[in-house]
C-alpha cells in the first residue's frame, strides 16, 4: 500500500509553510499528498451562534482554497482533502498512522512560544509510529538549494539509529543532497565503564576514536545502499542538542530519532528532540525508533 505524505492544515502561516513543504516532498518522492483539517464547534467562541453546517462550510472553503493553491503549483500531484469534526490530537494521530510522514507547522524559537499545536503537537510527535516533520512559517523552497546538507543525529548502536539514518539518506537521495551525520559524546563517570567497554576503548585508542569508529560502523550500510549520496561525518564532545543545532545552522533538514518516554501524564519526547524542535531554524523530522 502506498502511504501518502500528510499535512495538517489550520489556516495559519506555519501550516501553509508545512503544506508547501509536504507538497514538494511528495513530488520528489512520487507519493500522494493528503491534507487533513480537524475542527470542533465551540458555540460561545469565535463564530457565535453559527450552526454546525455553517461552520463546516466555512472550514471546507478555507481548506479547499489551500488545496487549490497546491494543485496549481503541482498539477501532477495526487491530492486528497479530509475535513473531520473532532479533536485535533485524535485526527492527527490517526492521520499519522496511515501516512509515510506527517507534516505540521511549528511556531517560534525558544521554549516559551513552543509548537503551533502546543501540547497537541507534542502528544502526536510522542505517540506517532511514523515520522513527524515540523516546519516553520519562514521556510522557503530556496532553502533546499544545492549545498545544504541533510543533517542527522546518530547515537547508540547502529540498530537503534536505523530509522533516522534511513529517513535522512532517503531524503538526501530524493533532493540530490549530502548527508552530514553527527555523533555527540561526553565522558561518563568512571564507574559506568565495564571491563569490556574499557577493553574496547583501549583498542580504539581513546574515546574520540571509539566514537568515530561507532559512527562509521552505523553509516556503512547506508553508504553502500546510497553510493550517490555524499557523506560527511562529524564527531564532537558536547551536548547532543547543542552540537546538532550548531551543525544544522545551514542545513535544509535536520533528522533526529525519538524514543518515547512515558510517565503518569502520558508520553513525552526526549530532551534532544524537544530542544532541536524549539530552536532549529530548518525543518525537523522526528523519527521514532523501531
């Protein structure tokens, strides 16, 4: 079954940018594009005493206008539109489950402004089994110009980082871009070392050579699968979030893996994904671990 690229739209500048990004990506990958908008009738708010039918008509007119704009720019696209009445979190979670990726708008730089969809967006990212891409209103097609890499964070063993690396190499291949793979490391306390790990470090010649070898090993199968994609490796001691943001300063896309953390209040994303989503200037793809 061919999965579409799905964009959540709500009429905001951020969602328009997300829709434009999703349309370009669908064209590059030869995939259909699906627009999803969810709404709930709140009688005492913006639309006063407007009936459900009237509200539904207003919403559909706005979404149809966005769809027409995309169709005019990309007449070759297989485009569908779904307007559903209900909560945004449920609608987006369902849309993500059936999509190749879900694309949403993201607002602001910094921890205060957060996501366009606030806690809804964070919930969808944390729960989604498919990649979720966040796009800012300032994103432009020109940002995907030649010379801008797809930056991907790699950590842990190769198996754990497989989904993020796959997404990054597929995106780079579709764009004719290079991949910049980043692995950040820090010195753990001495009691964290086992005799086996100390032996591996000694054989590698120290922490930094060990980290470089680990990154090279993780990249090897993807270099073989995508020989046309130029690859740059970057290993640096420091905070993973800060290193990724520095390396992604001129990226056209930043890809990070995501392991959901569950608590009494539900699932939440990790600190690295949370940090880059708030501060990265380029689109960010959050790819769940398998």
